C-alpha cells in the first residue's frame, strides 16, 4: 500500500480497533467491529481477516495477562483448550482459503437466535462458579472440545469466537462469567497466533496497517478488561446480546450482498 493509502486506512481502522478491543475484552466478538473496519479501509476479505489476527493477537495477550493476574483463569483447562485451539485454528485457517464462507454463514444464521434465546431463559448463567460439580477429567474433556471446535471456527471465520467460548465455559464447564472470560482470552490468544502464522506465511497480512492497529487493540483490551473486573456479570451478560445482534446483522448483510 502507498503512504497515503496507509494513512487513510489507519484513520478508519484505529478508532474502530480500539472499540473492538473493549468489546473483545469484555465478552469476545470484537471481530464483528474490527473486520468490517479493515474492509472499509480497503483491504481484501482475506487481507482483512489475516490483518485482524495481527491486532487481535496482541489485544488478547494483554487481556489474558490481566485476567491471569486477577486469578480469573482456570489454568489446567486453559492449557488443554489452548493446545486444542492451536490445531483447530490451523485447520480452520486452511479451510478459509479453500472453502466458500457462505456455507458457514447459513449454519451460524441458525445458531445465533438459538443462543440468544438460551441466554434469555438461563438468566442465572455464569453468576457463580459451579465447576467443582464436575470431575477434573470432565473439565479437561470439555475444554478440549471447546478449544478444538471454536478454535476451528476462529481460524475459519472468527467473529464471535470469544463469545462462544465464554458461553461454552459457563454452560458446559459451569464456570462463573469472569473465569469463563479469562479462559476464553487465553485460548483465543492461542488460536489467534496459530491463524496469524498461517496467514503470514501465505503473505496475507498487511503489516503497515496491522502493527499500528495492534497498539490500538492493546489499549482497547486494557480498558475493556478493567470494565469487566469492576462490573463482573452485570456488564458481561448484557454485552452478550450486543455481540449476538452484531453477529446476526453481519451474517444477514453478507448473505444479502
């Protein structure tokens, strides 16, 4: 990209990456804001997806460190889930370059409303940590599945992956929302790195835009994680519906154009 094009891209991208980082740190799904930002700045669809991994990797690393220091990460399940997410994300990224995304759009279009209804019905979801009701083996198996399946989705498509991880850890592993959010940040970082390496080796990352955007993502994730620590479930739960609404709108728009 020429210098003027890079400057114009950064003017568009940086504020939206900062906003996406805030959302991502709280409940995941920041890609619903950041990927359209890259597209609006003139990047190709594959270039936008790849460059987004550059910024989101840095942001998710910052959030992971902060949640870990707060004690809101269940380390054994994270290690298993992160390892699975590495493999799942690599497979998903490879599929992204071979398979039309429309296939996944139709699947997600059916899933998102179901998730929203589930959240409305389960108002107590994630309000307290009940993971001690499960054995260590059960927690490891659930985390392995979450990492592999959602890591694959993250590498293939991406938006909303952190949200689905949090839901998986609250609904299946019975963690409270803060611990589930901390786990999702660590695993999401793992899947982001795997996808970033894959895209970088394929020459898809626009580094001149991605590196400055990464700094904005770090700043946004810092603000978002601070809000999550202060508000807990009171701020995390409403953000689920915001992200799901954005995801549904994104799917309908992409299928319509």
